[in-house]
């Protein structure tokens, strides 16, 4: 018989199902799938949720799933999210649960996130929720394909309306048993751009008879760095990076055209319009002054995850209960992108890093590294943190 859920039972229950959580994670790790291709992953998650006696909604956003756990009384609804997709990178670590697929691997930790949320589901299925609702969101396509955006557009935060949302990311910047979090903007926008510099080709020995697109490109690359250093408040973190240049035919030919691609990262998404317009002004002025033409395209990617500071006392209290005192650290914002921002653009949310660093187990590599791995002792802690946080918010 399902009993009432109490604070002291959550962590114990998470440890009781630790082996099962690890087995889920390892199965997912061996069978990774790329964004919007998570069909087997989705089916695996669905079957396990149904074994727990839970009603599963979906697919939503192609391969996503949702479970709404209802309390006996009315109350707020807390969303908990896990992303499910893998990366197009070869798994280079030698472990029994190594990826079975060439050049596809869970090297960001989404297998752990999915296993943790399955653990939350089993914990909640074992007890009665007194009030409110906890909505479990299994999201596809976080790695650059905006899966969270599609889920929001398809109504994942509705029926019932989600009041707040929480998520975590396993991360080797913290030891196992610890969490870190950022106040305010926690991640950067991840915008991209392309530039075509259109000159006039000619012989390398006669530059006066052509318009050298490569020489113009050099001026543009240098000038774009001055946007950050001379046009924006220096206290605003912004990065403009040119990641690709393509142009030219031979060592004695003046290239008629050069193509550039890059990324723009900033914490404050309100600066997007200014960055875009200033970039275009710089490119236009230089190309026109040097007799060339240009084509500039700017694409807005994910926004910045915003951690609502009103929720931080709740999370800190949760951390003290689950992990013990002094296991909670505030850190600086990072310039990486995270599509959890599509949720925090709509409702208040918290997003924290769950420590998985362990030298003895060789869990030392950064996310996206070919040898990335996690200390699986962190998995039940992630289960307890998310479950306890949801209950703490509902009960307060």
C-alpha cells in the first residue's frame, strides 16, 4: 500500500532504488540517440513509467513524454525536466556500458538526467502526494534543436498550468555530493551568424584591378571585436567568435568572395538587437568603404536560463536536507547554451549543477569530451534533490 511521503523517506527511497537507477542510466548510455531521433529512448522511458503504474502522455514534440502526478488536494504544480538526446561524438572510454553506436554517445549526461527523473517518478509512485501536482517532463532535442521550445509550443506547461520548473545538469566542476548554482542569468544566449564578403576576383599580381575580399575580411574580423570592447558596457559578458572562414582558389588568385560563420554569446538577451545592428553597421561601413558588397544573416538561438532568486532559499533548504550543510555553492554564470531557457522565459525556474567529479573513478573529463563519464553515486542524490525540492515548494 502506498503511504504518505515524508522528508526522511525520500533520500532513503532513492538509495533503495539506486541499482535500478544505475541500470537505467547504463542502458541509455549504451543506446544513445540524437535529437528528435529518441524513439527507442522514449519507448524505454514509457515502458518503465507504465510499470510504475503511472499514466504517460505523449508523444509531445515528436519524442517527448509527460507524466502528471496529482496530489489528493489542490495546490501548486511543479515541473521537473530531463533531456534525453545524445551527441554526435565517438565514445572513447573503455567501460562495460560504452555506447554501442558509432559516433553517437551520451557525453553530456542526458542519460543520467533521464535516469534521475525516472527515479523521481518511482519515488513518487511509491508514496501519496498530499497536495498539488508534480509534472515530469522528458524532453527531446536539447542539443541545438530547441526541444524545449517545441514542448512549450505544444502546451507542456499547461493542463494543469505549471507554476515553477526545476532542472539539473550533471557537471564535473563539482565533487559528487555537492551542487552549484548561479543567481540570475545562469547561461548565455547561443546565437549564430553568417557573413558573405563579395568583392571582385583578379590576379594576385594586380590587386589594383580587383576588390580583395580576403583583405576586407581581415578588417571585418578585427573590427567585430571592438563591438564588445568599445560599444557595450564592459560589465556585460559578451563573446563574438568567428569559427569558420572559407574563400579563395589559389596562392596567386585574389578571392572574389569569402564566407564566415560564427557565434555570439551574451548573458543579457536584451542586448541582442544592439549587437546585431552594430555588427551590420560595421560590416556595411567597411565593405562599402573598400568597394565590396556583403550579405549578413543573424540567427537567434536559445536564450539565457534565468534562475529566479525567489526560489533559491527553497533550493538551499532542500540541499541542506538532502546533501547536508555546506554542499551548496554559488558560482559565476557560464557562456554555454542551455534550452531550459525556453521554460524560464515563461515561468519562474531554477537550474543547478549536480556534482559528479571523482578522480578515483576517472570521472574527470568535461561535458562533451569523448571520455566524459559520471560518478553514479550522484544519481540517487539527484533523485532526492528534485523530489524534495518539488515537495518543499508545494508545502511552502
